[in-house]
């Protein structure tokens, strides 16, 4: 999945270039519930990207034929991304979670370094590595129903793991994260009935293309 922030705050990432709708709220019935009819449709759309490089095009062509992206191709994409970041002076730490997705820990910003310059480097290193492959594999592993609402995606995963029950809805999840992002209410840990930073919860959040990072004092 894409790295979305170098900040130390709780962040909600909703950066799915392959997705037409990404919202947790009611928008008068205009919001799409699904992002595509099937996974192959997403792959075919990704193959239309004129900026694709040799590696990601080869992976996507294989996925178009097989109907899935292999873990080995995803691992290779992140290996290439991590190498690019390391050689650029901003190494990252990768932790593979139970659903095969990577949690990424970024090097803190240097004195005088802007978020914009750091993100520019991330964008450069994603090209030809994780930009398409990581995005699609994340959808494959974390969102097999191809849902458009990231809170619904994460909630379904948390529910399947037994981390929430019927008393805690996807809307409750949206409100808890939204309150933390906006600086209102209690801390995120007090708003959720599970550890948002544990590996199992992180697998659900990353599978929904959401980054929930620990705040650093």
C-alpha cells in the first residue's frame, strides 16, 4: 500500500487512485458501494496507466491472466521501494502482517526537512515499484468484496477477527477516528474497544488503505 504520511499523528489515508468513491458518510445516495465488478477489472484499468514501468507492467500482465497478484510479486515491489528509499537517505522499516501486507515505519523528518520534500521522495520511489502493485495487492488481501467505504472494509476485518462485536459499528469506527483526527474528544485508544496499534488491527487498517500511526510526544 502507499505510504501516506511522515507525520507522527493519527492519519486516515484514503488514497486509492483506482477507486471512484472513498467516503464514510452519506452523500445523498450518490456514493458507490463497490469500486469495480471484479478484481480483474481493476488490473485492466491499472494497465492503462502510461507511466507503468517494466516491473509493474509484467506483474499486472500476470495478474490479468491469473486473476490475482502473488505474494512474491508484492514482496519484490516493496523490496525495490525500500531499496530506493534507503539509497535516497530515508530508509524505511517493513513489517509483514498476517494478511501479507506491510506496515511501514518511516525515518523521522530531519531538522529543516519538510513533509512535502519527504513525500516527493516517497512518490519517486513508488514509481515502478509499489504504486500499482502494492495498491492492487492491498485491495486483493484487505478488500476482497471490493467495497468503496474504507471504514466498512476495516470494520468487516475487525469483526471477522473478533475484535469488535455488534455493539460497535463501522459508523462508530468512523466517528472514533474522525474525532482523533480533528483533535476532539478522547484519545483514540479510549474510543476503540481494541488496540488500534496491534498487529492484527493494523492488518485490518492497512487492508482498508488506512494509516493509523502512534502519536509521538
